[in-house]
C-alpha cells in the first residue's frame, strides 16, 4: 500500500468532472448519464478489441416487464426480444424471426407462454422452438428443436430479470447471488440510477483494482487500503477509507463483490447501511449499460446522510464515466508499484472470455486464486 500523502498535494482531484458536469442537475444530469457522446471515437481507434464476456447480465427490472409485455432489447451486439408469458415467466430470444426476418420485439404479441411474430403469426416458445404456424398444418420439423431460434436462459432474482449469455451457447456455469435485503420490510425499495458508458465491461470492472485513481478522480483523501480476493468466478474486497460526510470525517467500510462478469454488489457501512445491487450489461464491445439499485436500512434512511451517501456514490460513477468514455484500451500497460492489483484483476477477468485464445488466461486465473 502506498503511503498517505497530504491532500493539499493532490492535484485538485475531480477537475475533469467539474468541467464536464458543472451545473448539470436533475433531469439534465440523468440525460447526460445515458445520452450520446459527442466526438465519440470508434472501438478500433481506441484499441478496444476485447471479446464479449459471458455471464449473467441484467436485462431490466422485474417490474419493467408486465405479464404479456414484449420488449425489444439490444445487448451482446445482438437484437433481442424479451417477453413475459401469461404464466409469468420471462423469456429472451434473438429478435429476427427465422421465417422471413421480422423483428419480433416490434409488434410481437404474447400468446399464452409463447411469442407470436408480428409478420405471419408464427409462434415460438422460450426455448426457441417453433410451436405453431396458425394458417398451416405443416410444422417444419427442423424448427421444432430447442434453439432453432437462439434462446438465452433467464432468471429473476433481486428485482432484476437476468439472462445468461455465452457466445458458444454453453449453459450457465455459475448461479446468481441473491440478497435477503432486497424486498425485506426493514429495507427501502430500490432507488435506481443508470448510465451508458462508452467503454468495455472490463474497463468498468477494473476500477476497483485501480487504487491510484481514487484520489485523482474521486478526491478520496488517500489511497484506500483493501484486501482483494480472487476466488473462481467471484471477486471480493474489503475497503477501509475515510469518508467526508456532513458529520465530518467518518471511518467507512465498503465490502464489494462481483459474481461472474456482470453482477457486482457493494455494502457500505459506517455511515448508513446501504446495499448497492448493480447490473452491468454489455451492449457492444465498447458500450456498457450500468444500473445501480440502492436499498437502505429504513431506520437509517431518515437521516439526511442516507441520500447523501447515494448521491456521492453516483457522483463517483459520473467521474469514472468521464474517463471511461474516452479511454483507450492498453493491453500491456506500464504499471508502477502502487497502481494496485490491475494485472491480477485482468487475469481474473479473462476467465469470462470464451474461445481458444483465452484458454491459457483462464488456467492462469485459476492458479492465482487467493483465499484469505
Ligand atoms: S417473419 Fe415471422 S412469421 Fe413470418
Ligand atoms: Fe472510480
């Protein structure tokens, strides 16, 4: 860990964000978070050639998908259609109908548990099988097998609808973690925030391992101390940092973890008990959709600090986004001793890339598992 340096020596930490976000509040700030980016450079210009990671990824909140509703989505560099059948189950398929190519996310209808294409009303089940052609007795046998239309396993936990994405169609390799706080009467309903980040998922995930940026981007008084554990598909850390609050400087503890590539969570304690459940979903190799859902202990929520905690965490994300949106990917960065466990993080994250070229990295990640 690096030595603490007097904050007066720090170079006016969040300069970048002050310039970009000065005066942005309320709706305008919310629009900036998910809006297009001026002078955006292509993935190729920014050296971003990382493949799409596999894992469980959030598609929407459960209450955003009513029974009988059909939604078009674009994630994993694919057009997708999500629906909730009349039996209540959510399903995800590739959107272009194999018959004559209609996009089933626009005008598709739910029929029982199935999805009906808007063009000629062919009906599909959640496993991607053709179940009916309403105007013909012929049912094409080659379309009656699962995955004739590409389907994705789905699950609903923690108030989100999740899908398992794997480029080689492998079944889920691990479970989703569930949190008892979500929906518990002692805890508040989610407060929700979202961002579109113009960067690869790996860059977002790397943030926690990049210990030097906390001071220069977020204005944290000194580099936080933490233990980080890489354990199979799970990464966890305990961070202890002094936090500036309306009550003055408080010793805060932050426990965070990431299950697989796309399910990070964070527990903040010391100021106001807060659980942050995140959904991080790749849109394209250089675009990531990030959702933050906060729940807080109701007994702490009344203090003015509770809202300030959430505001501060979101401000930190704004500060990170300002960097990520313009960042170039450096495959072999020159790192100094105090840059934090960035190399270990990258070796860990590479286990979520499929394909031959990453096999050796996955093996290396297993060998580097550290248990506390
Ligand atoms: S294009 Fe979907 S049924 Fe014809
Ligand atoms: Fe950050």
